[in-house]
C-alpha cells in the first residue's frame, strides 16, 4: 500500500478553502457597562439621584445622534475630543442620561469615548421625556 | 550518495507545500469561531478604538424586534438569567460574563433595562460591538 499524496492535498485544500471563506478575522469588541439606574417619574431613589447629580463633574444627555455635555450640544462624532477636554480640565465623575430617542449605537459611542478617556466614575441613567 | 541527495531534493517541494497549507489550516481553525444565523442577522453598534476579539460566548442576541436568543436558542429574559445562574452555580461572584449583542437601532432605554435586569441577578455583562473597520 503506497502513500497517496495528491488526494490528501486535495482534502486539505478543500478544508482550507472552507475556513478561509467562512471566517472573519476577529471583528468584534466588548465593552463593560458601568453602573446604571432607571428613573421613572417621582420614584426611584430621588435623594440618591440628586446626590449623584450634585457630585457629578459632567452631566451628559444622550439623544439620537447627539450628546449634550454640560449644556452644549455636540454631534456624537465630536464627543471624543470634548471628553478628552473635560478630562484634561479635571473632570472625574460622569452621569449619563439617556433620552428615549437614543439608540444602542448612541449609548455605545458615548461609553466608548468615556472608556477611552478613562473617567473614574460613569453612571448611566434613563430619563423620561 | 549523489543519487540519494537528488531523491531527497525531489521530495522537498510537495512536503514543504503541505506544511504551509497545514499551517494555514491550523491558523483558520484556531482563530475561527462558528457564528449562528441569528447572530449575523443583527447589526451591532460600531466602535473603532476597542481591542478586537472573537465573538464571545455565552452570547445573548437582541434583534430589532426585541426578541432574545441565548446562544442561538430563543429565550425570554427570565430564562436567560436563570440559565446564567445555573451555570454560575452557588458561587457568590460568578466569573462567567454574559455577552449581549443588540441591533444598533434598538432603543437604548430598552437595551439598558435588559442589561440592568441581568446585572441585578449578579451576572456581569459585556456589550458586544462590531469593529467599524470590519463593517465592510
């Protein structure tokens, strides 16, 4: 019985072609979520909410495609530069409010920028209206 | 002696060729991961500056309509949490993290509510995103 090299190469080529066509090179990333609280009207820990807001260095409000940072509206694509500027100014605690119009992409973009700038504390809240 | 050397030279090409193909094959087997149909049907949020990795497991998929799939199996939020608690066992701090992938157009409030319900059960959560360079 002789060793048949060509059929072996054929099978290996088929396997290689299958894996090359069916695979992507690690296109995914993962993001840990900081603390999150839901605010519903007058309920949900109003005293703690007020305390957190009072201690926050930066208050962000995320809505569809834009973020309001300390009263200034910015498109999400410009938020990373603003986050760096806030961090350079000494901000450490961030509270993020999420409007109903915001999507998962909007909140992820904001969290990614905050992660990049390494704020000490990031709290996410949802606010009605 | 010379003849032996020539015969060995003849064998070199196919064996080196197979070695390279086998190395490529091992590379794709090791770096690849099998992705289910439901997992490719959602368009996850895009990020551009995070470290890339393989699609992690266990994976909770939230599609555009809000339907949940835990590792390709349709599930409810309560069942997904119960499954994770069963895996985590009685350990006070389960080390197994649930990875959540949602459609990028999914409302952020509903998304955060789902994530928080899982975290309240003591299961750490990571949000899975797609690297913008791989969007295609």
